[in-house]
C-alpha cells in the first residue's frame, strides 16, 4: 500500500496475502453466476462486516459487493490480478456504483 495514495478502498500487499481494504466500506465476494444486481448486493451485504478482503481465492471474473457507510453500494469485478510478489503486485477492477442504494 502506497502512502501517497488515499481513498476509501485500498490495495494492500504488505501482509502475508494481498487484499483490498477500507476503513469505511465492507466487502463480500459473491459466488455463482456472473452479473450480480443491486438487489443481490444489497441482500448479501445486510450482514457483512469485513473491512478487508483477501484476494488469495479470487480469480478473474470474481465479483465483490461493497457497501460504503454513506449507503452507496458498488460491484467490483476482478479483471486482472498479479499478487504473487508484493513488490510488483497489481490489480485491475471494473466498478459499478449505485449511489445511496442501501
């Protein structure tokens, strides 16, 4: 995690495994068919409490629902991941945001 980058969702590879983390948002990875909807994310996030999501088991195409404390919900779709070596790790995501959707 770079000190010169700030924001709600951060990519961190300093620990044993790489992860996305946040101080104000919670994460939940979805399994099953692709194409999660706002209603699916809203339902699944109702009891979510993880502010750090380890990427070890996430593959290209994985979908992660995110809920910010202000009510915004986002769907992150993992496009590319290289987390084998922390010094050169990177992550590419597509993101859909539903404003004040909770």
